[in-house]
C-alpha cells in the first residue's frame, strides 16, 4: 500500500511538472510572437546594400541564363522543343513571374541622397519610371507569346524580348565579384560562362544551317540524321558543340567548306574566334598580374632582394638565410606589411580592423592594463609585425632600447653572453623591452637592454617604437603618468631604480627656477630695447612734422602786419571826421560830399580789413586744431605699439 501511495505521489508530481513546463513553453512562444516585428508591406522599402537585395540578384541569374540558353536551343533543335514542350512552357512562365516580381521590387528599391536612404514611395516610383531600366524591364515583359496564336506553339523565338533583362545579370555578377573572397577565380569562371554561351549559340546556328543546306549534303555539315549513330538528340547537340568549339578555338582541323553559306559562316566564326582569343588572353593576363600585385603587397619583393644579393656577391650562407625567411613567409602566409594594406581603408575602419586583430595581444602587456580604450586603439595602429628566423637575436645586452616587443607566436630564449646558456623561455603572449621605451628617471640601466634574447624557431612579434608611444601619450597625460608609475613599480621590484635625495631634488628645483628667471629677464630686456627704439623713432617723426608746420606758417606774418596797418589808418580817418564836424555847420554841401564819400571809402576799407583779420584767425584756429589731432593720433599709435 505504501509503495502504491509513493508511486501515485510521484506520478502527480511528474504531471504537475509537465503541465508547468508546457505552460512556460506556451508563454515563451507567445512572448516571441509578440516580440517579432510586424512588417508593413505597404511601406516596405528595399535597401540595395542589404542581404535581401543581394540574394534577389542571385535568383535573377537563373531566369536570365535560362532564356539565353534554352530559347535558341528550342528554336534550332526541333526534337528538344517537341519532346519537352510542357516543361518548357512551365519554365517560361515561371521566369516571366520572376521578371514581374523584379519589376515590383524596382518600384520599392531605395536610393541614397546626400548619404541618407530615401524611403518615400512616390519619389522611388518616379525615379524608377524615369530611369532607362524601367523601359527595358517593360519591353522584356511585353506579351509576345500571343504570337503563338498566329505562328504556332513551336516558335519559341517570339520570346526573344526576354533577353532585355541582361542588365540585371551584369549587376548580379558585379556584386558577387565584390563580395567574394576569391575575385580572380570568379573572374575566370565568369569568362568561361560567357565563352560557353557563345559556343552554345554557335552550335545551335551550325545545326540550323546544316538543316537548311541538308544533313549529310557534304562533309562540312552535320551528318545525315537517318544514320542511327547521329539520330539521337543528345548526339546532335554534342557533335554541334564540339564542332563549334573547334572553330572558335582554332584547335584541330575542320572539313573544308564547299558552299557560300558555309564560307560565310566560317568567316564570321573566325572573326569571333579572334575576339574570343584576345579576351581570354587579356583576362588571364589581368588575373595573373593582379595575383602578382597582391603578392607584392602582402609580401616583400623577393626577386629584387635576390638580384641585389647576386650583384653584391653576398655569401651563399646569408643568401640561404634570406631565401628561407621568404619561404617561411609564403608557406605560412605571414604578412609583414599590414599597415600599408590597411592604408586603403578610412581611419575608422583601419582602427576597427586593427583592434579586432591586435587588441587582445596588446592588452596582455602589464603596463597597458587598465589604460583607456582609446589609447589602446591608437597604439594598435602603431604595432609593426616582425618575423625572426631561428637563432636570430632580437636584442642584445647593452643595446639602446628603441622599441618593445610582444610575442604573438613562437618561442624566444633569454640567453647568457655565450649564446648557449638559457635562463628562461618566453612564449605566446609574453613581452619584453617595455621599460626601455619609457623615460623613467632613476633607471639604472639607462634605457639599455639588460638581457640577450634569441629566437629559438620562427617567431612572430609585434614591435612598438618609442617615438610612436611618446607621440600618442602627448594626448593622454593621465595615461602617461600611470604608465610611468607602473614602470617605476616594476623597476623597484627588479632593484633597478635609484632613489634620489630630497635635497638634490630641491637643488634641481632652485636651479630650474633660476634658469627660468634668467630666461624671463632676457625677454624683458629685449622688449625694453624694442620700446626705446620705437620711442626714439616716434620723437624724430614729431620733430620733423613740427618743422614742416613752422615752414608753412612763415608766410602768415606779412598778412597779420598789413591788417594792423589798416586798423591804424582807420582810426586816424575817424579823428579827422570829428575835427571837420566841429568847424561849423555853414559849410557847403559840395564840400561835405567828399567827406561822406571819404568816410564811406574808409568805412569800406575798414570792413574789408576786419574780414581779412577774421579769416586769418579762423585759419590759424583750424591749423592749431589739425596739429592737435595729429599729435593725439600719433600718441595713440605710440601707446598701441608700446602695449604690443
């Protein structure tokens, strides 16, 4: 009874667990359905740079190649057309459906305007309709199949307008060439595809010409199909393809033509063969030259080095070492010119590529741990790959250190001066020489190498030069202090750091201050001498201007004297009139008239002399004002010069 109870309890627990699991699965599936984005087909836009567009171009290759190969084959080989008519019609209209879908996609394909994808449907439709591609697409979709009603169902040549979609084939092949990892192989395959289509068309035309002349009429045409050996459709196509290949490749002997039609056909084929041969040779030459250029970019030019070694009569032992080094690079695909290759990319992509390749290696260095990521990204671009041969010294004791090394692959030994005794072995991820590229005060080694390091086998290293690190750290002062502090800690652990006294530091500080004050004093003395020279030049200019003004005012003295004489004469005439009036009133009027006239004349002359005086005074005032303005402007300019 107890066992039955326990079994029931276990069964209930299992049922509950299964129910809970099913509920959880249902909830998860509902969440996924809710989270899945819904596509709004009315506003659906295709980005030409997305994967969907690239995949659709690959699909478009099939119907285009089908039309180029099958239409001519069905037209010339009647047996193929009649035997598989249902299959051909089905494939024809499937290709037409794909062409219709491609036209719809053309209406919804976006384009870039000022670097931004345009997603306005009205603009996309207008752009597609106005393009030349739209005209070719519509022409390729014209219902020429209606001609079957008049010419018969076995006339596939009415579908020749489907060839107008060839532009999409070229676009698809260009996209594939840019995205494939083996572009040279793809170019050769594309060339072979074009040659195959050309030979196929030539074979079909040859069979049709043989039918027109008569099968077996002469040795040049296709043999009589009544012969069982040449009656099968497969034999007919293969024989025509073989004969066409002989003509276009000019390989092997062909029967001599006997009719004019045969001569014309051979002449056309010979001309086409010349173009085919030239295109094949040119394409293969381009492929070979591109492969050679790629090797020259990836690897150093071995031929130039070998020629130099031979011309300089270098020893065979050294030549063997150089050849082994080159052979190691080529066999193991070691690239030593990464920086030159990455220069073809913009700086952002250069940084991203170098970070993905070298950042894990650089982050293993102790002094670069916990540094800013931006600093490491800049240092990554400065890393230079180097390959060392077996037994080659990377650095020797006592050498001045100009770079540090990070081991990417291989093993290096820390050896004694005899080159045999090994103290330690460094492997992947280790580093050395990092202290020599930091100018740390108190370093007993004086930035010199403290050990001999030799490569055991072929070793791949990354080197970081002192100049590159210094140039990069100028923009990161905090990181520079952090690196120097870490370097001091390492030197302290190694016992290679000298402790300086505070007194010496204070003396150095006072000396620095004295030198700084002397430099400031020299600058002040030069400024003072410059100001004194400017003051003297301005004083000379003022004296010259004053002399010029004195010369201009010398002519004004005569005018002032004449005005004074006029005033005295006027006073005397006034006195005489007063005396004449006192003599009596009984004098004649004719005697008084001259006096009046004389008074008027004297009065007029007095008025004229007063006007001249006023004019002279006004001119003197104006000159004084101009002189004051000139003096003010000159003093203002001198003040500005002094301030500068």
